[in-house]
C-alpha cells in the first residue's frame, strides 16, 4: 500500500480525461490553481474548450494501522461561444457546450479507478455547479473524491 501523492492522483485524473480531446474536441486539459476571478480564469485557459483540474484538500480516517485519505478534486469544464451564451452551455457544431463536457467528465471518472491498484478506490461525484456564466463563457465545476488507503508507520 503506497501513500499516494496529490500530484500522482491529479496526473491520473488528467490522463483519464485525455479522451475528451477526441470525443468532445477539448483542446486543453491541465491542472488549475483554483482562482475563480474571471480575468485570471480567462488567462489560465489558453485553448477552448478546456477541462481544468484542481485539488481542494483531503480528509482522513484512521482504521487501526491503516489510514484512509479522501482526496477532493474539482474539475472545471470550460466552453465559450462568441455569439450566444446559451450555446456556450448547450453546444452547437462549433463547441460541445459545458453540459456535454460535464457528462463526458462523469462518463470517464464516476465509478472508475484513475489508478488501477488495491489502494485507490473509484471516483465518487459529490456535486456540480455553475461557476462563471457570461461574456460568451460557460464554466461549471464537478467535485469528485478519491479514497486512497495506506499503512501508517507505527513505532
């Protein structure tokens, strides 16, 4: 049982989301620092549509010598449409829309192991919500938790 790092799990999530490039035309899949300021967010997205991943923290549960760590990640789906705000959400022939991106992310993560190992459990979706709507942009977030289990060193 390994003590998994945040970077290791985040990289596995990004790898799991890579098929969105082919299925939904996602042009950027990357880590994100989590700031929700519109200008900073626009600066972080270099290519649209995009999917960004941010680690928000962990909770822990001790089970004797074993410790369960519940790592929570937020996945931002980002779509834009120059002419119509509704199409940024709903999609058209030029963009998949944020609704389809949310579904695509759920199809790739929910109930699946991002690392196939006994110490990493399947992703659980906790919720999703609107983050930024306006100026032709549509950004939603989906919160996921991944449980990992490892041995705690005892003396």
